[in-house]
C-alpha cells in the first residue's frame, strides 16, 4: 500500500510538471512569429503531452484507483474530502483534455488565443493542486 502511494505521488508530480509547463509553452508559442520557432514549439508540446502528461495522468489515476481498491471503498464512502478530491480530479482531467484540444489547434496553425489568455489559463492547475493536496493531507470533515 505504501509503495503504491509512493508511486501515486511520483507520477502525480510528473503529471503536474506537464500541466504547469505545457500552458507556459502555449504562452511563448502564441507570441512566436517565425516558422522555425512555430515548428519547434509544436514538437516540444507534442512530446510533453504524449510522452510525459498522458503517462503521468494514466498511471496516477490507475494507482489512485488501486489505493481505493486496497483500502476498500467503504473507508471513503462517507468521506466528504474524498468525494471533493474526486470531483476536482474530474475537473483536472477536463483541463488536461482541453490542453490536448489547444495543442491540436496549435499543430494545425489555428490558435486564436493570445499569450495573455494562456498566462491566466496557466494559473488554473495551481489552484487545483493546492486544493487537492489540502484535501488529502488535512482530510477536512466536509
Ligand atoms: C483518479 C485519480 C486519483 C485517485 C483515484 C486517487 C486516490 C487516492 C487514494 C485512495 C489515496 C489514499 C488516501 C488515504 O487513505 O489517505 C490517495 C493518496 C494521495 N493522493 Fe490521490 N488519487 C488520485 C489523484 C491524485 C492527484 C491528482 C493528486 C494531486 C494533485 C493526488 C494526491 C495524493 C496524495 C498527496 C496522496 C497521499 C496522501 C497521504 O496519505 O498523506 N491524488 N489518492
């Protein structure tokens, strides 16, 4: 159980590295003017999304579900903090998939958002990370 939890956290960090860095790349990509930079950003974004973020998300979720299975769902059935955590994770997965949609738009040279949009967009996973960590560590009675 502790090994599973350790790797759950390791892959969560991997996932968040991408969730923080990909929108940063979008900021610079949205400002890029020359074709060489444009193509370079496309490669960096694709590798980050499919090589780091996707495995991070899938393995974090798989190990999280394994933790629920090991501890038994009965332990969490009445735990408001776990329900809140799972709700935030659904939102986080939505954010992750939306990043994929934005990546596709950049790939096809049809991005319509400004770098300012991506700067704000970049802040959203910070709020989710802070909220989820507080929920799992403090386990507030909700
Ligand atoms: C589908 C996704 C996820 C599921 C099903 C899941 C489930 C779980 C479960 C069952 C535990 C053990 C909780 C306990 O009894 O103490 C756990 C621990 C933990 N999870 Fe997740 N989790 C998921 C995603 C995440 C994400 C996205 C984060 C961070 C943003 C995260 C951070 C943590 C941390 C830090 C712990 C260790 C808490 C502790 O024991 O002190 N998890 N997770």
